[in-house]
C-alpha cells in the first residue's frame, strides 16, 4: 500500500511502517516493502465476529481516573478520536473527530509528514511523529493543535510514540531507516529528556504500549530481515530497564500493533499472514498470551486497533491493500460485534487513538411503560430510546416473559401465553454512534378464542457500552386486545392457508414470511382446490419443508448439532432443551432470509458470531477446558458427535490450533466446533432425531418430556423416532408430521 508525494514513492514511510505491521506485497512479481497493509485497510461492509452486545467497563483502578482527570472532552462533550489522514492533497496530517465521525477537524497544517498521534493520559496533549525538520522526530502539541514542540533531535528516525499512563514518560521507536534491524525501543521523560534504550538486539522491535500500572511495555519484534514478514511476534518486558523479555505469541503469521486494555488484563493486536495482508484481522488475548480470540473476519485488512478509555469499544482502520483510498476508520464493541463506520472519504485514514476521557452517561430504556396491540395486527412494535450522550455505541438485551404458566390455550385469563398468543422473543439491540432509538417486534398469534385482553412483559437488561446505563423504564407491558366476540373456527383450517403457513414461519424460522415465500407455500395448498386428500398431503409436505429448508438446516439444525458436539448429555436422547434452542436459533437466524440479497453473507457472519459466543460460555469451558491439548479437544468433540473422522480430516481439524500445546485460542476452538458440527456423517445420522425433536419444539413449543406428555418422559419421542427409522425417514408413510399437525395439543394453540 503506497503513499506517494507527487509521483514518487516516499520510501521512509515504508521503512517506518514495517515495524507496525511488517508485511510484504508483490508488485509486478517483485517483493516490495509495504506500509503496513495489515493495518491500513477498511471494509465497505464490516462483518461482526464474536457475540452481540458490548463489554462492560473494565477500567478498575486506572490512574487516569484520579482527581485531575477530566470527566469529558473539551467543552464537556464526549471523547474524540485523533487519527492520521492524507485527505489534505495526499499530505499526512493529524485530525480530530467525534465518536460518531462528525466534526472532523485538522490539527496539523504543514507540508511535512505528521502521523501516529497518541493522546496524553489527561487528554491535554497529543504526541506524534513528524519529519517537518527533515528527519522523523517525536513532537507534542496541545489537544487543539497549538503549541507544537519537538522532543527528540538525532540523526536516526523516531516514531510510534506512546505515553505512560501516569503521563511522565513516552516510549518510542528509534532506528536507522537504511537498516531496519537497528530499530529499538526507547523511553524518555515527557519533555524529551533522559532518553533510555530498552531493547538492544538484531531484531526489529517496535510499536510499544504501556501496561496501566506503567511497569510493563508490550511490543512486537521480528527478524532483522524486513522481508521475513511472518516472523513478528508479541513480547513484553519490564518498562524500567527492558529486562524480563517474555514472548507472548508463537505463530507462523505476523502478530503486531499490541496494546494493553485499560484494566491490563487483555492485549489487543492485529494478526494474519503478512504475505496475504487482506487476511489480517484484529484479535485480543489475555495479558499472558492465552485465550487468543479473533474479533474481525473480513476479506480486507483490519488493523491499528485502539481501546476506548473504559475498554468497552475498539476503534480501528480497515480497507483493501490494493487501494489505500478505501482505508477508513471503524468502531466496534470490544468483543468484535456491531462495527460502525466513522469516516467515508477517498483518502487514507489510519492510526486512530481514543481520547482518554470517560464518555458522558447515556441511558437506554423503553419509550413507554405500556403498549397496546390488536390481536390481528401481527406484531407489537416496541421502541427503545437512548438519551444523554449518543455519540458512542451502546447495546442492550431484551426478553419477553409472561405469567400464564402451563395454562391451556383455551383457558380464559388475563395473561398472554408464549405457546398461544405470542412468540417468545429475545436478542440484543445494538445502537450505532448517533442512534437514539431502536425498535423490536414481538410476533402475535391471531387465534379464534373469545378471550380477555391479555398482557405480557418485555424486559431490558445488560446495558453496555462506554457510559451506557439502563434508564428507569426497563420493563414495558404489552396488552393484546382480543378481536373475537365468540369462539370461531380454528384458523389452521382457513382455506387461504395464510395462517397455517405464517405460523410455520414464526415457529420454525422465527420471522415473518417474506411475500414471495408466503405466496409460494400457500399456493402449494390452495392449488388443490376442493380435493381434501390433496390438501392433506400438501399441508404435510409444506409443513415438513420448513424443517428441511436450507434456512432451518443452517440455523436451527446447526444449533442442534452444536449442542450434540459440545455436550451430548448422557442419559437422554436429545442434546438441547427448548429454551436453549429457541434463543440460540433466534440469534443465528437474525436478519437472514434465504434467497434475498446478502443472506449468505449475513448467515455466515451470524454463524461466526454464534460459534465464538458458544465456546466462551461457562458450560462449554467447563466441559472442554482450555488446558486440553488440541488432540484431546478435537477427539472429545468427535466422540460426542458419535463420528469417526478420516485421518486426514482429524489432522486438518487439529491443525486449526497451529501447533499450539493447548486449546486456549478461542477463535480456533470456534472453528473446530463448527467443522465438527458440519461433518457430513453427523448431519445425516442426527437428521431423524432432530426431525422428531423439532415436532415438539416447533408445533408444541415444549420439550418432549414436558407436560402434558404422559409420564413426563421420552416415550413419545422414542415412539416417533423408531417409526421414522422404520420407514427410512419417510415422514409421510410414518405419518409423523400428520400426527403432530392434527393433534389436539397443536390445534388448540389457535382455536377450538
């Protein structure tokens, strides 16, 4: 990725940038030292990686929260982001913007190369690199761009400055541009005095970052040959004298741009194949190098990651190495979810740094305490508002509940039932910077019972994000008004088949039908006309088609296989409970409508997020500790699956851990779980079992052993499984689907 002045490549930029990403690309077959393609790119449509929701603040006893620390940015506003850009006619300058990307202002205005800004811990100054005096040196300026002052003066090049968290020192990199192996890490006082060299080796050392207690410096180091781009690993050393050098990563790919989280427990970094820089992504790991977790997953390069003040968000650069004009800045939750684009211009933006001040408070709550919806309206749309400071990101979890208990659907009462009157709904609402409201929909069932108006509750919890808290209105009551004056015919029998088909969309795909799908499936039934036998067979086939559809197989059935591979609880014939299945299937299927534009990409992003979420759950970690070797971990999953893989497949799956001695790599654990869950033998051997289980989950909305099941056991489930096996999976001849859709328990969900 080239930065040019006039028509000439500016070589110094390349040589300095090598210590931030150290990647080589090829131009016309000739290797060229590239200016950090791993950390210079931005996607047009970022894909979220692990889990929805933001992380809570983790600043702990951060020294930056002392009495002299400002509570907000200049003028009392929210924090800002400093960054480098070439939008000034190709010249490198430093800019500021608000957290939502607005109010972008230029701080430096010289023909020199000004870049790599870093905030002082009190937010009053910015340290940066510049060659305005004909050599790369370290400078500081006030936060408004005034009082620009030079700190270093020497013949070598200085760059990548980083403040200590008490504001007294600055770490930086120094070396001879003609000999990158001379790049070493130095520390000096904040006024430029007392410059002390910490590293002294033939390796290329760079990109230092201080631990919150100022006792450690994390950095990247690699081979003295700049073309050995994948030799770079992450190390930590004592900040006082450079002693205690300890290697944290050990891979065959490049690891770089490390920085400590505000509480010191994690390290953020970029990693990937330097020879294929569009594969470089953002990761996080524990401060000791364990639990390596991938946060982004794109076909472009992600890098230059920087923490928010409280550790709840990450700002980063991303784009294509083939065109640095695509490189923009994004912000995401600290778990990689909900990425949002901040800049949008045809010039390079990079080196972002988050102003170290606490985001002013933001409250998330329901807009009203009550909501009223007609039974025939199809859904109740609820608004969640965000007030106060809205420039950052926010997330909140929601869940429906009721007090109907196990009452039959024909019992007249005042409480709505998730089996009879509405669909259980859960998920996370993510607010992008600047968003002040979001809506969620609760699907309603238009039954034919003459009943009272009924209520259910929607609750908010887990508000997260920088400065984000729950407001006072964290619950809202939905009142469903009845539209029947007397019990009517069961809507399942409506001749237009719309109710029958729509309910399958709700029960199996957790969404409203798309117009084309609704028309297609209803026509399958109505085209029979008055032929009752044809209608019966078509209803059975249409019903079964929802289980067999690509959309369900890649959402609900995938969730089933995850639980089978991960846990396979002994003593029971099914691996997952109804409520577990329902919430996870809603998560993995959110926003997916197979056949519509972008569905495959959305589904893949959801799968990645879900897999990373799943392997971080306490139950999974307890069943599969990270201390297991890759072989032990993989073999355990295949054992749960009941599958004996080929030697080649088993080796390939084990190799996901890249030769590591343990399975602490979260991203690798997620990839392995997916690969085993997608094993073709597993898919086939569990199909009948899942098909039977989905009759209970989809039609009856309960576990096979829940009331009113006689004996409260798996006898009914086993009966239908044996019958389906007896007929070689032919659900028509086994009469399984027919039995469930004509059963009294199913039909009484909707009417007499």
